[in-house]
């Protein structure tokens, strides 16, 4: 009784669990004692198994190839015809999608997926990022180089409003402006127009000046649009005299267009002499207006046949060089002036040297080129010669900096989706477009041959099998 009621530990009671533990301990001791020879036996068994697999693999492979050959040799011509037709159809769909993606986005979809998703999986991307200092310096350098190239400017000649855009959409059923372009216009209006409390802050006087210039300029543009051109010219000249430091607003481009409408070519030349300077930013309006004036002096009597016989005169050489200069600055303009591409309503913002600037310039200046007899003919005969002087436009220019590589992306944001954006220089078709087109054509040819000559194509398929599996194919094909 005393033992049963005490707090001391007694011996464990025997039972099934204790028997299992004792048995496990005995087996562990025996395995530990037999470990050396057991490990040796296991190594021998593993070696024999590996040796068997190595010897057996060619036999199994030979049997597998023979089975595949037997299966293919029993197929009918209808199967080969269905196979080639399906292959041609699928590759054709891939080709159409690749072509559409390239025309819309300028890249190959398969290549883009391969680079962005497959390369990291196979270790093609670098896993070690650069140090913070080096990365920051490279990023700043890239930003510094790309920012002036891709800067978006307000279209100096734009005076379309909501009613005109709505009329265009009602007639064509297409949106004339992009959300990106309209968002930029909303930001411009927020920067221009002031609030009631701005008068209490002297620091906002500059914004008041911007509003004044904006309103006066719009009034001059309205006068130009209403046909009161001389009044518009006077308002523009007064505005440029009153605010000479605001040349970045490009009011002189409005003045050039109005003077061309008046056919006051001497005044146009005077404006160009002031603003077509090496230290000032260029534009398509400046470069192509200078080319138009030089072409005006010789275009009426210009003939390609005569020029090829006697050579170009000094005035003709100057005109051709001016055209080459303008084309180098913006190579998209000639196709619109020559009506090789259809125009759309110009956007409210443009990218200099881009397709958006070309659309805006040609939309308002095409009539001035048509008014001068022979000007478009001279442009048609000479503009493509520009590209021989700049074989690598993205790397080195002739009279200007290399052509920026970012224009296509920015122009796709500024121009409506239904407009086919002009790309310069023309990109080569990606490899996968050539590959899918070739695969589609080859499959379609095989399908046609299989449909027309089924027995001959079966013989051809068996010959291909003999080439692919020369060991097992002959006997099986012979028996079939």
C-alpha cells in the first residue's frame, strides 16, 4: 500500500509497445554490425542494375523505333493529307498573328515572349544587378540622352475644337484623338489658366504672361482660319515683337504658314533668315519651307531627262540639297506631300522628326506645295536620294544628329490607332515571320501534293523514314 501510494518512479510495465521497441533495438544493432558488407552488397547490386540499363537501352530504343516505323507505315494517304493541311492551317494562323503584331507594335510576338519569359528560365539574363552608383549614373545618362529626343511639343498650327472632332467622328466613325494626346492638352490647360487666388501671389505673374500670349495667339489663328490673313499676320508680328523671348512657343511657324498663304515669299525668306539658325531648334516647317523656296526658283523648268544630260545647275543643286536636308530632318513628310499616304486630322501634340509632325505639317502645307508649279515633281525626283547619304541613320547623321530611335513608340501614342504609323528606318521582318510563312507554304505544298499524288507521297514518306531510321526501317517497310 505504501509503495502504491508513493511518489517514486516504478519500473515500466511490460506490454506490446515495449516488445516492439526491444525488437527495433535488436535489428538496429544487427544492421550496425553488418554495415560494411551490406554497403558493399548494395553497391554491387546498383552497379549490376546500371549495367543492365545501359545494355538494355539500345535494345528498347530499337524496339521503340521499329514500333513507330510499323505504325507510320500502316497510315493511309488520307492521314498524311489531314496532317499537312492541319499543319499548314496552324502555321498560317501563327503567321497572320505574327504579321499583325509586327505591323501594330513593331516587334515579333514569339521573339518578345522568348526574350521576356524563356531567357530568364534558361539563364540568359544576368542575375547580378549593378551597384547602386553605377546604375544611377547609367540611368541618368540614358535619361539625359533620351529626354530631348522624345520631347512632345504642342502643335503650333492646331486650332481644331470639339465640334470639328465630333463631326469627323460622326462621318468616319473613328476617334480622331488618342487619350494620351487629350491628357496632354488637359495638362496644358491646367498650366495656362489661373485661379482667383493667383493674383495674390506675385510669383504667378509669369503664368499670367503665358495666358496673355496664349489668348492673343489663338485670336491670330482664328483670324487666319476665317480668311483675314493680313490681320492675322499683323497680330503674330506684334506678338513676336512684344514677347521675343517666347520663341519656344513657335509662333513663327504660324507666321510662316500665313505668309505662304499670302504668297509673300520675300517675307517668308526674311523669317527663315532669323529662325533657320544653327543655334535654334529646327522643325519640319522650317526645313521644308526653306526647301520649298529653293525649289520655287527652279521647279518650273526642271526636267529629270534634261538634268541627266546636261547636269544640274547651281540653283538646282541648292534646291536638291535643301530637299535632302529637309528629308533628313523628317523623312516621313514626302509621302504625305506626294499623297502616297493618306492624311488624318493632326494631333494636338507632335514629336519633332516623327510621323506626328509630318502629318501636322503636310495637313496645313500641302496646298502651298501644290501652288508652286513643279515643286512636287522636283521633290518626287530627288527625295529618296537622301538615304544614300545616311546609310545608318540611327548611328550617324549628315547634317543633323542621328535619327532618334524612340519616335515610333511616341507617335503610336499620339496618332489614332487606325492610322498606319510611318516607321523610319524601315525594320526588317523578324525571323519568325519568315519561318512561319515558309512553314505554312511548305505544309500547303505537301498537302496539295498528297491530295493529287497520294501513292507517290506515301513512297516519299517511307523514303524519309528510311533516312531517319536506317537500322530498323528497311526490314519493316519491306514487309509492309
